[in-house]
């Protein structure tokens, strides 16, 4: 990736604008990884420590992995070393958002929709996000998901990581990633549906 | 035959390209016949794009962080004073 090489060269020269670029581009992904491993309360500290480790080790970045993979691996390692042994066991929490999910109650006994999805007034994400109340509502839903669900969703949708990368970073199985992702998506869907139907959160 | 409920259960795997060939065919056949599930999948994709485009909540302490990184970087470029001081 030529742009990446260029950015790394500028970082090695100590160019401040390059550092700013780097942080702005990858901070979100690093935060999602940190939250998934240590929780929200310690995530910012982990991210900060990870950035300092990045600066210390930049010379050693061999370019075998992508820059993003390297940064996220450092973040995961920093987070794990803080975690010590008390890894949370409840991986497959079934926490849903404030507007529920698409569960059995929506289906008849024969497996067909009992309450079919309502038609939204638009299929345009931009149009939907135009409304401040909806943006707030989505933030609220994301905040009520479990930290692991939220992180998996962020890493997949916003950071476009592949599922195997998410498994590796967070030490969770492929099938668990799929379950977490599915639950998070259905909660988001339920929030949008609820907002479209009622106009409020 | 795949039921609507089964289709919803497979919907994330559909989005991520995780379906087996057999599942893919079953899903495609169901969607060809079921308007409700077509709407569900379409709007699920919309909600996926909504999450992608939801504005980022910018970390407030960016400047502090950048200063700390700059300090770290200067330490690193002066040999004998870096990590070995500990
Ligand atoms: Zn159906």
C-alpha cells in the first residue's frame, strides 16, 4: 500500500501532521478493540498506552502485516496485559437494545412472520441520519449493548475488519463472533424500526 | 423449506457472505417468494449502512494524546534515555 508506506516514512521522521492523521484514522478501531477486552472504563487508558507503544515500536514495524492489523494487535496486547486473569466469562450475553430485537414473538407458530417488518419511509442512510433524534437514539442503543457486542459491531461495520481478524484480536471463536454480530445488528434494526414507527426513541 | 424465522436467523451470515452453498440457494428461493423477508433484508442492509455512517464521537483529548506521543517520540530518538532508564 503506497499511501501506508508514505505515512510510515513521515511518522519515522517525526512529522506531527502524520501522527495526527494516524490517530484520527485508527483511534476508533483501537477503542473498539480496547472496549471489547477491558471494558469502557479502562479503554481510554489502554488506547493511550497503546499509542505510546506504537511510537516506541514504530521502527520495528516491518510492514508484513497491514498498518491497521499491527496497530490493533498492539492494542489487543496492551489490553490483555492489563486484564490479567480476570477475563469475563459471559461472552455470549444475550443483552438486547432498548427496543428489543427480532425474536420469536414476531413469528407465528409455522415460522412465518406474525408481525412483518414495517416499511421505512426511506432506504437512504443519509436521510435517516439527518434526524438528530435518531442519531441520539442509535447512540443510546449502542450504549446499552454489551461491550463485546458493541465492539464486534463497530469492528465489523465501521472498521470493515474480516471476521477472522476479529476472532484473533478478541480471542473469541468464529461462531461466537457471528452470534454477537447478529444480535447487535438485530438490536440496531429494532431501534430503527421503532423510530420509524413512532418517531421517537 | 426455509421459514421466515430461519431466514432471519441466517440474515447476518448472508450479509457477511458466511452461508454455505446450500443455505445460499435456500435463502435465494425464499427471498424470491417472500416480500416480507425481502423487505427485512433490504432494511437490515440499510441499518448496516446507517451504523457505518453514524458520525464518530470524537475523542476529546486528542491534543493531549498527540503531545504525549510527541514527547515519547522525542525520547525515542535520543538514545540512552529511552526505556533503558527504568
Ligand atoms: Zn419470509
